[in-house]
């Protein structure tokens, strides 16, 4: 006999970089409970998993805070983390003004880019869609590079896929590709905060003072 479900199964795919720079940086909401957020954003679905895609920053203090936050997130059984990486390289960029000493119009600039997050998210979304891991997916991102994975999961796998936008302005192509669209607002973030201290399996994760 097939298992009876009262509500559709949902998985939320969180683009950590897009979320942080769109809604969290410089706010008091960085200690965000992603499982609670997913439940509030998808009240008509049963959120069975939240997949958080991020990369660890290079700075020692920032890295420690991230690791603590990831530990607190994963203390909740529904949240799992998948990590990309940061890649730094030098590029020639135009100067705002010509160098008064050498007359050079260009300068070498160190560019740091996040790699792997969007690919990892897209891969998990498509694999889960093709293996019937969910009925409904929500992609928390505003990255238009995710349009094709969303379209594929909808059209080829017959799944309902929506977008939760953490940025100020929507990526119109991504919005149009989705079955539903929601805007992430500060009021929701404020009520979706983890406890100041989270404990699991004898470990304790405390909210960083600067957060």
C-alpha cells in the first residue's frame, strides 16, 4: 500500500552566498534558523530537508564564525551543508584615475570569487527531482544561472519548483521560470533566529558576539 501523505514533501535549496549578501550582511539576523524559515515560507508543504550551499571564507575569524553557525544549523536534523570554495586570482582593471607617477591606466587587482555553490545546488536539485525525493522544491536564490535546472526539474521531472528571492530586485528570468515566487522579508528573518546556544551530542554552538 502506498504511503499516505497529508501534505506534499518539500526540499529547500539555499544559496548561502546569495542569501548572505542579499538579506543578512550588516543585519542582526545572521544567526538564521533555516529549518524554521523553510517551514514559514512553505506552510502548505512538509519540509523534509533543507540543503545549505556555501563556501568557507579565508579570514580566520570569519571562518570560525561560519563553522560555528554550520554546526548550529546541522544540529537540526533536517539541515545539511554542502561546501564550495573561494578562488583568488589577479586581474587587470581600469583605474578610476590615471596614475600620477607612472601614467598607467590599469592596475592589478586581486579578485576573490565563490566557486561551486551554484553547480552544487543545481546538481542536487536535478538529482532529487529525477529520483522523486520531493514533490515541491524551493530555491532560495536570485541567481539567474539556476534558470535551466529549475526548468528541467519542472518540465522533465514534473515537479513544482518555486523561488524565494533574498535580494532587493528579482532576476526576472528566474522568476518567470518558477511555479511560484516569494520575497524574503526582514519580518520573517527576525522570527527565524536560532537559540543563542545550540547543543547536540555533547557539543555546544554559541552565537558569535558580533552577530
